[in-house]
């Protein structure tokens, strides 16, 4: 058990205006959809509001702040805003060890040991990333609620080694949004519904909904989401954040509940490009449990902050994937304003330089995901040991049916049933589908367009404005294209590019494999040129 805050630390925290907001334990209470929230009064912006990791590290180094006080500040903010007030419902579970970990990091710093830029920095991670501690890892499913992982995911190990404080886990679209053809993003059986902080009746997109909502609400310094196709880029952009989907293999996937080994990756979701760059470099590494990381040897960098150049767009050839726009006139207007800003910053714009549309893949991506999900889930369940309630996709389907009232009150499990019909990964149907995915997204997709136009990067709108959440009918996407970067395994970065009727929209930079450094350079220069991010207002509805 940790000791209570000292009088000095309490006074310092009280000065931020959130010390009396409520008990951290209140934030860990199980969410219930439809609960009546108390009238919301936003905590006044304090001295720590939206500070970057570098800002906070400097304050700790100067003795102006401790990690323990910082953790308490975030816990109080979560208590005031996550299950009451606007009731964002982004945090599915808090880490009871966080204050003790923070205190240990403070002791190390006092003794002259600083592990790096994440030392003492609080991080929220998605609830499909294993932690072998007092928290559970469930992918939002009650089927996994009674067992715990045996070991940390590799990236969780890297976080701890870097001195970061894992503050808690965030809600998500259950099974990373691979359960139903008419699902609602941001809803899970365990966590309930996450609300969009920009307009509470709007959706956060999925599946890293909770990380997106939490980070834009300033519930932690840094956040981690996961993506198979769009689950970092879309919620990051819809929540006004920077999101990085790395090259497949830059970050390990071991200990992360899978969908598809050929597309899955975790990545940063942060308020600034600088924070995302710090987090990206801290978690790279070759992992014996994930063969894909072998390809990162000699390509991964421990420090991506070297690419934070304000003039980083000067002379860069940027292609506009114009065919990926056109789904919303206000988004097009924001995109054109963004292109003009890049020109002003010295970029050479090639417009159009369009990718094929995702329809060119036909059913290939779905086929690959179904096959790999079935195989990957069985392998993952085996790591959880005998206590886990389900050991295969068939077991999960049956468990959901037995618990239909809790797990399927709004939508079903059509995707799970479809995936269960898939055969082994040696099937010709699967092999042909995977070959088509690579051919269309690389040879005839990103590589072809970038070679033809001699581009350094491509840009396209990340998303439509957030839609109204509809639990009965499910999501209604109208625009935004994440497929080519996701299926190819190439990197993409979304950065806020403007607001549409009070809702954020983002622009994605896409490049070839292992081009994270260059993309960070362009994204940072764009961010610093436009300063387009606006924080949330927590309004009930637009208008």
C-alpha cells in the first residue's frame, strides 16, 4: 500500500484545481449505460493541462513536480469526468499499482537514475494489451473477465522498462470491432459505451475509442491504441489527436489480443506529434515472441524526436490522394486549406496522386482477416492458461449465446460465426487472398503511386466528422480511407487538420515501409504550421 500524498504534494496538486474533484476509486466503478450523470462543470484548466511528456519531464527534473502528484492529478480528473460529469466512459479499469509505481520512479529520479523520456510519465493503454498485474485484459468481452494474462505484452514490458506509469486501460469496440456487421464503435460488453468528448451523442469511432476519448480529455499524458484497419487512425482523427500506425513489425504484437497477424499493430495516440514520436521510439525492439519484429533490425530507431523539424515540409514532394476525398464538402474544404498550408511551408504538391479505391481488393481483405482471426485467437487463448473461459472461436460464439443478455443486447456476432467457417492458413483461398492484398496495396497501390509521381509521402482525409451514435442500427461510416496503409503494412500518421461544425477531422500522411521518421517530419511541420487542434467542449449535442 502506498502512503498518502504529503501535505506539500497535496497543496501542489490542489493548486491545479482538481485535487478535490473526487475519489480515484469512483472512476473505477463499473460503467452502466443510461446512468444519470451529475451536472457537469469542467475542472478549470490547471498548470498541468495538456502538458507534453517533455514539459512534464522537465518539471520533474527541476523538482517542480513528482510523478506521484501527476498520477494523482490524472486520477482526480478521471474521477471528475469519466463516470460522472460528462461521463465519457473511456477508462475501463484503473491500475491500483499506479501511485506506487509513480512513487518508485520518483525515488529513482531523486537518486539520480532517469531511465529516459518516459520516466514517471502516465500512459493509458487499450484493454486488449496484456498486463500481468492486478488489471484484467479482456478486449471488452466478459468472456475474459475472470482470467488474467500470465505475462506482460512486449510493449507493456517496454513501457515499464522505460519508467512509464501504466495508469489504466481504456474501453474499446469489443474484440477490436471484429464481432458484428452492424456493431457500434466504442461499445463493449464489459465497458459499455464510450462517448465523444466533442459532442457526447457522437461516436468516437473504433476500435481504440477509449484511448481516443481519454487522451483528448487529458486523462493521461500518452495513450496506446491498436489497429488492424483504421482502429488507430480513425478514432485519433475523430478525437482530434495525432495517431501513428507503424510499419508492421516496428512494435511487437505479442501479448495483444489479435485479429490478423498480417495487419495488426499497436501505436501511439497522443495530443501532439512530439509526444507520439517520443512514445514510438521508446517501444521499438526485436521480440522473440513476434517474428515480424525481426524485419525492424537496422530500421527501427530509439529516438524519433530528431525528426521534429518545423521546416520539415520544405522541398518534400507530397501527393494528394484526391480519389480518397470527395465524401464530404466540408472535409474537402479543410483538406484544401491544409494543402495550401503545406505549400506555404515549402512542400511541392502533386495533385492528384490517387490510390485505387478499397473496392479494388474485392473480398480479399475480409477473407484474410477471417482466416487469421480464427487461428490467432486460438493461439492467444492458449497463452491465458486453463482458467480462461473460452479456448477457441467456437467456444467464444457459444459463450456469447449463453450470455446473450449481457453480451449481445444491441448487435450480434455475425463476423465471429463467419470467421469460424474458415479453414487452416494453408488453404489456397487464404493464400490467394493474401497475395492479392499485397499486390493491390503495394505493387499497384502505394508503391506504384509514389514511384510514378516521385513522392515522399501521400496525404488524404483521415475521416468523416463523427456520426451520431446509434446502438440500434450501428455505425454509419461515410468517408475516410485507412485500408491501403493497413493492408500493405505500411506506416501512416494522422494529424488534426481542422474542425467541421465543432467536430475534428484529420489528415493522414502515408509512406513506404520504415518511413516513420520522414512522416513524423512532415506531420510535425504541418502541425506547427496550422495549429489546427482544438480541444473538446463536452457539449451534449451539436447545435
